[in-house]
C-alpha cells in the first residue's frame, strides 16, 4: 500500500519550465534546436524529469534570448 503515511514524490518545476510547457510544439522545437538538443529531452526538462545540466542551462538560456522575427509596427 503506497503512500499511506507519506505523499508521493513530485518533481518541482521552475517558472522557466512552466513557461516552456505553455509554448506551442513548433516554438518548443525551435528552442530545442537552438539549445542543441532534441524535443524529447527538452520536453522531459519541461516536465521536471531528470536531464543533464548542460541541457537545462542551454534551454534556460534559449528561453531568455529575445525571439527573432519581424519588427513590431
């Protein structure tokens, strides 16, 4: 009988991971490519699963970078 006395272990996610999960699949793919990783590993990081620290820092850096695109009118 699991969890009779203790709550289940839950992964804690940061604000960056939460904002990453809110993005569309296309935008997540672009960020993963900019971080030199795969979408699978990037999604695992977004869920709070175990990922290498290099992937985590690269994705956080890619999230903070300004998006390239057409200038605002």
